[in-house]
C-alpha cells in the first residue's frame, strides 16, 4: 500500500467513524466536535449553488507529501503525491460526516 493510499484511507476512516475523542466527554466535561476537526484544515474551497447557497466544500487536510483533500460535494477523499493519486469514497451518512457538513454550513453562514 502506498503512502498516499494509507493516508487517504486513514482520513476516510475518520470521516466514517469520527476521530479519537469525538463526542466523548473528557475529564473536564468537554467533548470534541466536527468544529475541532475543522481547526486543523489548511484551506477551505467553498462550493456554491447558483443561488450562492452552500453546496459543500473542498478541504485541504494535508499538504506537502501527500496533499489530501476532502470533497464534501462528491463524498470523496483525494490524495496526491508526485505522480501517485488515490481517491476513495466515504460514507456521507455517517454521524461525523453529517456533523462536518453542519459545521461547514455554520461557518459559511457566519
């Protein structure tokens, strides 16, 4: 398995199952949400409908080797590193993916 493929599949697993600590209360009573995940996003490319409402986003989550994008309009994770490319789908109906879409909508409408 290539480095690009393993990194993309790790992101797909996160989108399908959440990340460590996601929606789990810690010893301080805090929970981590999709907003916490978005804090580490390197770039947001907003994708709009013709009426300028949010359709989704393309999120740069890794850069420099490999570059990895989450495309919420297509439900895919794309990874690129030199000539290598790997694309995988994620479950857009998972709890975390729905929470991520809601967080993006909130951010866009701020």
